[in-house]
């Protein structure tokens, strides 16, 4: 079982209990604060608990021993996920993401640590050429998190999304393997 241990955060393959907790945060929790920031422009289809849990097992590995999603554990609580998906396998390009559902763990450095650990794990464990992320211009925390770990803004597509009835920009950020290697050398 993969476990990535940071100072504040643990990333691990989800247990059945983690998947149940994440289902609660994603579909049942009353306030749904995370949905206001995490791609609110994409209509979400509600899955049954069984289908949600089985989706964790389906197409689980990107590469041998490299999962496409890990649970975020903080202070023993399952609060979110880090994930990735292929944009183009031919050019070794993944999009990545992070969501912390519990607002008690926002703006405390947890997301930055979890996202940095995830990006490092993906580059260390694969031959990927680039990792990216996409969000919308109002998701300032995600944009700052990506910048803190070394991603650069690569594109801003003007008024490409609708959030709360208003057009907003789509923001794309990314990091190349050579940029990550350079960053890792500077941190030594």
C-alpha cells in the first residue's frame, strides 16, 4: 500500500472506510463548500455509494504501482483526494488535481504540502514529461498552491467558464520534468 508521509499530511491508497468518508464529503455533507471552488462549472452526476466506491477500483493504476488517486489524511481524518488523469499518453502528459472537502483544513498549508507530495511522487515514479492542472480564475487558492510548488501559468482562456451566472477565465498551469528536476536540485 502506498503511503506518502509529510509533516502535516498523509497521502495513501484509500481504504473502504476512506472511500465511505469521501462519499459523505462529496455527496452528503450539508454545506458542500468545496463544490464552490472545485470545478463548479462542470455539472456533477451523483453516483450511488456502491458505484462511487467501485470507481476507485476501476482504472486505478496509471502505471504499475502508480495510482490515479490517493486519499488525503490529516490528523487521522480523511478530508480529500489528490488525483490525475491522462491528457495525452503519447506525449506523457497528465492533468492533476487536489480537493480538500473539509474547510477546517483550508488555508493552513495542508493543500500545498499534499499537492507538492503528489507532484513529486508522480515525477519520481514515472517517466512523465509534464504535469498540469486546470481551474478557473476565481479559485485563487488553487492557483497560488500550484505556483508555490513551481507550476507556471501557461494559458488563460478568457471567459471560458460560467460560475454563478458569470463568465470567468479558465486557467491552465503546468510543470515540465526538467523544471521539476531543477527545482529538486535547488532544494538539495
